[in-house]
């Protein structure tokens, strides 16, 4: 009995006790959790009581426009601009809103006279026929680059008002890339908020006479050996008006149709843009039409004037060499009214 007991006790002594390290690991994990909790609480308290700086990127996104104008209707906001020229500072006029425009016309349609009227306004900069230079319209990239320069107010001409310009634009003849690149130009006008001013002539026969007379003077240089497309005195106008062009009656109707088509196509292409349609005869005979233009460009009313003197003031029958043939060709056609419709230049100053 004694041996069995001792053997039992001996066997009992051989039983290994359970390992202690799982308890140690558990205690370490508990301590780590407690330390993490304390750290999180400290971070929370810092966020709650210590003010933090706002994100500068978000701050810039939330900044209001530099020159807000609460008086501008929401529909007109895309057409109001605050250019920042690279060549000079607008100084005190930096917050003067600027409207972008382009006068879309055809040669000898009164655009020169009309532009001088606009430029007599103290806040208008219309920079002339800038795309008469072929290199500027050689491709769409050149065209867009030139447009950017004009509308950034970095284009300099004698008409530039610089700092206090409130409306900036130029003359653009339809045969100077407008029709050929109309898709890209319409897209540009809509993206940049450019308004189109269409200026056409109702009596296309009178336009033809003016075109032919101007072409003749390029070679003849009737004013003391100098060619002038526009004149500023009645005497100069009388000299140029002495020439009576002979019109090719065989191509007369097709040419008139082509003029009509160019105008109709331009209006159709640019119908999605903000635009106004003007006729030279209406501007001459109705002073309110020019006021409509100032209203269209959101400009204050001013007395507008031009030094241009009309060249062909006499009836068409006195200014065409082969008038009888022209009359017979157009009689009974859709252009017969051109033979009879006439007007007089009432005045050069429009108040």
C-alpha cells in the first residue's frame, strides 16, 4: 500500500502545471487597449477645444468673385467679364464689367461708319478690321489666339480705351474666316460670352456700286494719289463719286443671290449666340436704332458722332454707267425693289 501511494504521489509530481504566458499576453493587450483609448480621448479633446485653420484649397474655392455686381440679372452673368490684361493694370477700373462683342458684316455695308459711332463712346473699344491681315486668319488656332488677345484687353489700337473699357470688340467681315470656321467660332463665342452684332445692308445693289467704286479707286487713287476707303469731307466724297461703275448684268442676279446667302448663312450659324441684327439704312434713318445697340451692350447713353461722310449720295440711276441695262435685268425679279429704294444720310451725329 505504501509503495502504491508513493507511486501515486510520484506520478502526481510528474504532472506539469499549466503555462503562465497566456495570462501575461492578455494583460499586455488590455494595457495596450487602455493606452489607445487615452490617446484617442486626447485627440478628441484637441479637436474640440483647439481651433484649426481651414483648408486653403477649400477656402479658395469658396472665395466670391472679385467684383460681384448684384444688379446683373442671372441670365446676363455669362456675358459680364473682368479681364486681367498682362500688358497693363486696369487700376481703379478693375471692377468695371466688360462686354465682349464682334461686328459681323460685309465690306461696304456701313461698318466703318458704324464703328466710328461706337468708338465715340468713352467706354467702347472697337479695334477695327483685325482679320484683314491674312496671317491672323490662316487657321483656327491663329484666329482663337487673336480673339483671346482682344478680349483679354491686350490688343492695342488707336481705339483702345484700356483701363476703363466697358465694351471691347472689332469688325469681322464674313469672308475673313467667319463662315469657313463658323463651328469653332460659335463655340468660342458661347464659351467666352461674346455677343454678335450683325450689320447688313438692305439694298445690296447700292453695296455693289460701293464695292466696285472702291475697287476702282485702289488703282486710280483719285485723291492726290492716295486711296481712301472712307472720307471725312464733302469735297473728297464728291471726287470719289464722280466714278460711275459699269455693272456686269450677266452675273448681277447670281451675285446678289450670293450676298443674300452669305447673310442668311451667318444668321443661321450664329443663332445660338447672343446677337442683334442691324441694317445700315435703319441706322441712318432712325436714331433710336443706335440707342438699341448701346442698350444691347449695357452701356450708358451718350451722344455718338462720326466724321465719315457718305460718298454715294445721289440716286442710283445717276451713279451707274449702264443703268438702263441694270434696270431691265432686275425688273420683275425679287431684287426689283433695289431699283427704287433709296435714302438720304440725315446726319452724322446721333444723340
